[in-house]
C-alpha cells in the first residue's frame, strides 16, 4: 500500500502492534471526551482533557472519540508541543490541540460541536497514522490571525478605515498600525496587566501583516482587478475622530468606500489540519471557519479525502483560511475533494504537487547533496533508502534518467546527502533537479463550489489520473492551472492525464492571478520552449464557461495533447471588459491541441470560428 | 558534585562510559580540524568539517581539538540543527556550528583563530558535557544583528542618518526603514537573485529592531542621560541626498549630531555560548566581538569560569553583544569571572540568578501545576524527582516552607506538573512562587573591566558567597544591583553573603538604569515592606567611588545587614550634575545598616558627616 516509504511505515506498524497487544484488556470502542473532564459551553480549556482522551483512545485501541454537541474552547498553555515541518506553511514548535501520532483506525465525531481556538495554536496535527476520520464539527479562532477594516474615505496616498473590535490594534509610538491579540485596556497598571502585555507583545507575531487586499463588500470577493499591496507589518497611521477609526498611509493605497481591506497574515503558522506520513485520512462534514495558514495540508500521505466539508468565514468576517483551503504535497494513492464549499480563503482552493530539490554538490559518482530551495519546504524529508528518484534537467524540466537510493542522511533541514545504489548518469550536475518517482496520486475533484477566494481555483499537478467534474468555479484568477517549475517554487508537476468535464466556470479570471480561466504553464527556459513538453493529455469537455470579456478561456504553454470539445462559452456583463484581452484561446509551444468546432459560443459579436481560433500571444 | 540534577547527569555518565569503552583502540589525544577538510583564510564553509571533527573527538575520546591560526568562515546551511531552550534568550530550532553534547574532557584551542559567522547561526551550544575548555580564539559575525547609523542632522520629530554599508537596509513601499542581510543589488533579475531575495526576506527577522539608543561617539558609550526609544521594527523614513543617507521620523527622537544611533536587535536568537546542564566549563582568552543575544549564557550548570576574555566590538562597530555579556541561571558550584573586559554590550555585564515559577493550580494535597512566567524562560526545565523546592509567598518574597519532589511531568514549555513526596504546607496557594533549593553558586568576580555598555554593570543574585574585588566599573546604570522578584521577571535572588572590595567605581549611574551606584532592591509588595528582608549580609569596603553629582552611591531596600566602610568617594566633573539627586546614601526598610565614619569623601562642598548620613528617599 505504501510502497516507497517502507522505513517510515514499518516503524509505524511496529508501534501499532505494541499498543494493541499490551492494552487488549482495557479495550473500549467509543470514548466520550467528557470522561476526561472536557466540558462544553462554559469557556473552560478543553485542551488537556482532549489530550488525555486521545492518549486513552490510543492505549485502548478505541475506534471512536466523540464530543457532545456544544462549544469547546482550546487554549495553548497546556497543549502538546512538537517540532513540525509543514510544507508550504511555516515550520516550528507547534502547540497542538489534537496531536494524533501513531494512531490507527479512529474516528473523531464532533456530533455538531464547535471548536474555538484561542491564540497561536494548531488544531489538528496527524503524523504517521492510518484510517482516521474527522466528522461533524467546525473549527474557528476567537481572534483571527488576519485583520479586516472597512474603508470610510479615500485620499491621495491614504485611506481612512474603521477597524471592528474583533481585530484589536494599536498605533505605536513610532506611528505605525500593528494588530495584536487583545486590546491594551490598562496600559498603566502593573503586575498582572504588565505580564499580560509582555505576553501579548511576544504574541504580536501572530497578528502581523504583510500586505493588504481590497474585498468587494457586496460581492464578498476580492474587488475587480485589485492586486495585493505590499505593506510590511506596520503602515504609518494616525488616529481619527470616531472610535476605532484610523487613517493609514501608503503611496499605492486606494480603495472604494464601503469595501473591506484585508490585512494578510504574514505567516502560515497555524494550518487547520496537518496530515503527514499517514494513510486513509478523511474529513467529512467538517467546517473550517479560520486557519492561520492552510485549511488542510497533507504531505507524503496516502489516500486523503475531504468531503461534504466547508472552508468558509464565520459571521462578521470576510476571510476564512489565510492561505489555501487544501494543499497536497508528494501524496500517493487517491486525493479526493468531493462536495465541498471552498470560499473566501486567501489563496487557492487546492494545489496538488510534488517537490523538486536542486543538486547542490556532487561528492563522488554515487553520492550527491541536494538542497531544498523554498524556505517553506525546509525540513521536507522525502528521500529514503529504496526510493527511485528522477533526474531532471532544470531549464528544460526534462527527465533524463532515474536512480535508486541506497541511503540518505539529513545534514540540515535544507541539505540532504544521498547515496545511490549505482553510479548515476554522468549527465547529472549541480543545478539539476531531483524528485521522487512514486505512486502519483489519482485525483478526483467532484461537486465542489469554489468561489470568492484570492488567487486561483485549483493548481493540479499530480501525474496520476486527474478528474475534475461537476464543480462550480468563480475564482478571481485562473480557475484551473497546470504548472510546475524547477527555478522558483520548485513544485513538481507534469500532468499525464486530466479530464475536466461538466463544470461551470462563472466569470473567473476577473483579476490577474494567472493567464486564463484554464491555464497550462511550466517554468521552462526560453531556449528549450520549442522542444520541451511538460504537461500531457488533457480533455476539457461539456463545461459551461461564462466570461465577461475576451480574456483567455484557455491559455496553453508546453502541452502535448489537449482536446477542448462540446463546451459552451457564454458572454456575461458581470464585470467591465478589459481592452487588453482579445483572444479566448492562446496556444504556445504545444502539440496536438484541438479546439473543436462543436464548442458553442453565445452572446459575442464575433463569429464562432473567429472566437475558437487560437492565437499564440496573450 | 552535581547533587541535585542526578537524573540528567546519570544519563550523561552512561553516555560517556559507552563512548570511551567502545572506542579505546582509535583513541587520539589531539585532533587538528584540518584533518577534516577545514580550511582557513579562503572563505570556504568550515561548518561541516568542524562537525565531523567534533564527532571524531567524541568517538575517539580526544582531549584537544585545535585550529591553526587564521580566519575560519561558518555558514548555516550545513550546520547541526537542534531545538534549544535558552533562558533569557530566544528558544527555537538553532543551527549550531559547534554542537557539543555529551562530551567529557575536551579543550578547543583556536591558537589565535578568528571565527567569522554568517547569518542566523549559533556559534557554541554546550549540553550535558563536562570539563570543556575554550581558548585562544575570537568570534564575530560578518553582518551584525543590530545596526548602527551616524546622526547627520536633527529636527523636530526626525533625525537624518548616514547608515554605513556594513548595515544593509531598505525603505519599503510603505515608507519604513528595515534592515536586512544583504543589499538589494539587482532587484529586477530573476531566478538566482529572486531566490536569494526570497531567502533574504525570510532572514529579515534576523535584522529586526525594536528600539534605538544614542551612543556618544567620543566616549564610545551610551550618551549622558539618554534612554531607549521604542520604535518597533520600521521607523517611517525617506531617502535623502547622499549615498545611504536617510531621514527617520519619530515623535520622541532626538540626538546629537555626530553621535551614533544603535538599532537594538529585536530578538535574542543567537547567543555566543550556551552552556546547559554541564559542568566544569571554562572560557579562557576568548574574544566575543558580537552575538545576537548574550555573549555567554549558562543554565543549570556547575562550575563555569570566564577568564582573560573579552566582549568587545570589532573595528567599525559601536556595539558588541546585543544583550548581556554573561548570564547565569540556576547554576551551582562556582561561577567565576576573572580578568575580563566586558564593554559595549547592549545589556548588563552579568546577571546571576535563579528562576521562580508561579503556582498555577493545586490538583490535590501533593500535586500542583506550576507556570513559567517569562516567555524567555519557557522550556526551562529545572524540577526533577528528588529536588527540594522552596515555597514562597510572592508578595512578600518570604519562604515559608520547602517540599521534596517525587516526580515531575512537563505538560508544555510553560506548565509543569509536580508531585511532592508528602502533602505540602497547607499555606500553599495559586499565585505563590516556587524555586529550586540547590548548591547555590559561589561567585567570584575579580579583576574585570566593565564599561560603556547599556544598562547596569552586574546583577548579583546568588545565595552562595559572592566576592566582587579588584574590578573597574563604568556603567551608565547601577554598577552593582542585588534584586529579585516574583511578579515580573521572576528572578530568584536573595544574597546571603556578599563582599565588595578594592574596586574602582568611576562615574557610574550617569543615565537612569537603576537607583544608585550600588543598589539593593527587591520586588516586595508595599504591604510587606516593613517586615520582609530579602538580601542579607553585605560588606562594601576599600572601594574608590568617583561620582559627578549627588546621586546615590548606595541605595538600599529590604536589606538585613550591610556595612559600608573604608571607602573613598571622590567628586569629579565627568558629567553635568543632576539637580534631582541630593543624597549619596538612601536606606529604606532595612536593618543593621552601617555607613561608617572611616569612609572618606573628597571634593564636595558639604561636610563628610552630612554626606555620609543616609536619607530614606531617593
């Protein structure tokens, strides 16, 4: 089942064996957390009780952990602490409320419970576990890691804001706007308040921002054609008349009165669910109102399903998760997103990809050192004895050979030393890229609603068969992007077989994250664009595309084999047209691309034939 | 020898035993790091070679590791990584160049080597080791964690600065001054440069500031009567004509043209030497030019000596370490500082103290949970089975009983659960404080020069016999402070026997860190000040005090037993007199204090008798 991670999982199986054999006598199938002093609806801290309940479930081999319906509060000071490396999020010592490590066959059923987290803590971290199901609960944070403000007025180089009480802030002595955990109610009292302030100042990092983005208050989505404005954590500001009214200054700032300015959380420290080195994990009817990072991040895991679930903000907030709703890295088996709602998160609804590392040094004919390139990938250990690695010429992204790993040694969270079983291909040189050859995940994305978030809908970069059907997309950038590169993000892609059918794409790409509603891209150096083909075999059929101007419905680059048939493209007036776009189909450096005549085009002035003819420029 | 940390050290002894017995055949007494590919004077990274040399020294039981004289460079990407909790500094995953764990009897002799560290890395971390000596080398960082600038002009609410090239900076889009690792030379190139920029932006945290302090450029010390100005990391700024000239804005900012403004490093992530749970550690002829935190931090260690060493900035910088030169927490045996120079660090020359934790919850008559109160103490595990703890009434700081620990369990880095052997004193309640009763360190501070730093000279708070002799002090705050509190810093003090003799105190306390040249304080609640006596038995004799005004030479609070005799107090004109001070001796809430008639007072207008008569107000 987990062929290429045998070391990691052999240990795991051993741990299960021990736990089960020594505890058989105490076995109890269902544990209610209230047996461990966990109380709902009274504000008490449920963290330690839940920890003890999980420990008991593991010891007893329980198959179900249940909560009675109600509100449960979780604080950090008695949470389990663990060093966690989380790809595409921030690594570090995490305070974890549900630490699930080495657990097999457990369902956590909230029965409608609401989990409210306080401060910088991590709700769920799953590691080296199997057969876990999470259902029937919601998660939220009392104070979100991002902040929001309503635009009261706009002038040259400034906007006036009203900041709701749920987003405490201060203006520092140096005149900068900073957000914080709590209001500075009693700045002159000492002892307890002084201690609290000191802690709050330590915790300030949890409420730092790095940029702002304007959201349309009526449409509840990123405002038309608006971009992130980079701010750093501290806009020059001054207090205005009126409670919690503030003027902030920035040469590029600009907004529409009444809209909401969202202050993007600077870090990705507190994803909702982290799933590492695990198998058969399902989220079913789980609502993620907020996370300080991604909603669900799964890495090196096998068979992960998110179904009947929601990423959606709680009342009074514009934004849900502060990064992607879901994200999958080097996963295997099946990745399934079925019947979910993903809305208002600050990044893509999903991104499914592998990781490239760069060859840093060649030590001898069997030994190299490789380097993780993106700081948010640091600590991502994926090279084990027995693995097969592909050797990739980075500028062309072409795989020229593979090699089998005899042993690996982590030098640091950035560098790994790899010894191969046999001398490697002599073409291998420093600067090349390496990725794991694995049971690439088969992807099923079906029946989801994706809308109102920042950036793209979905980044689909698994080499396993990928099916996207019966979804609704309304993303401000590309609805679907196939990509991959080995020079900046170092995300391994290279679709081998994708089917996109029976979806509704409604007025996507109304801001400029991406190059078209469906875009296929790859970070291939100019020199190799004529020859290199990175993505393959894509079928797009029976979809409805509603578009409001002539921006690309399809924008291709470096594709071999794509058929676009039986789709309907319908013109709307949802947003103003942009003069710069004049071609629904853009095809560059690709082969066997067929835009068929049976596609329907409705509501445009030009002819169907004109509209269906691709150009090779944006 | 290490009576009360037996668990920790039993493990250690076992580890030594194994290492020695299995490796006898390979034994080699002296290892030169050049045997492991370490090269000097060519800029190459010596980190991994030094790691391998240390590993070999440990395996072979070598007693000496030597460097040839020369410059050695160390980078972080191949450094050993380890989670380290460092009291009074910042915990976290550290990249460690000299990771010394479980080592016995080793001398590291630099033979005049210069170690230059690059980026956010930790030079020396010593853990669970014994008999280590470090000698004959200097440490410095290529780019300091703090930054400095020369004042060009001053106006209302702004100063104009020239920032030397060794302190790279940028002004952000939002108009804020930020410091960084490297200059943004090629902002428009991609790939490598873009990757570098991304890494640099991740590393920005290593160059953040939180306040500024003005240094007198001629005296090379904090400017007369100047205080820290709190800034946050980002003063509003604009570029001026002239290379690297910048105007920064702050309502309280003010300085003298020509002086140096020092931007205080926001964090304490990179102390020079961390010594944890170790014994018999000596630094001899070691120069610390810079550290991003304290120079030397020893915790839970036995017998630590720093001698013939220096903390002093390298050429072109005003500041050396960004926090205390040395600092000792819960140490035992002997703490010795002999014949050192401690200058220009951004905090005290030393602070020797214990740690109080607060009682957070009482679970039953033998079981409590205690809470570390200061975020920089989090993770400081000091309660082990077999320890005796004192039970302290926090507002009066009086110890009313002790109790012996049967077992302890760390719940988080903040909370520890403690089970006592027997039911504890029923007076114990939440909010009380707890500290370890131990072989309190005997302290010898002899022949040192302490000058030009920020804040105080020395904070002496060990209950072992403390001797301070033959030193020269010129600190902007108190030269010597005895204190301790259980309501903010939670530092355990309570001197039992101190002798301060034959020192020269030259024009200390010229800014207002502290309340006198020698001050004895304690954080005792007003209600208990009449009765509680926290510090005891202090003799101050044969010292020369040069003072420039009538600020207190001695300011006492809550002392039982102090004799001030045979000292000379001589008036100077080193700084302007401050009208607010009018009493050389201030004594409050103390018993058995004797300011003897044999003290000499020179150069004042008032009579000796007048000057030697204490008042009870500042």
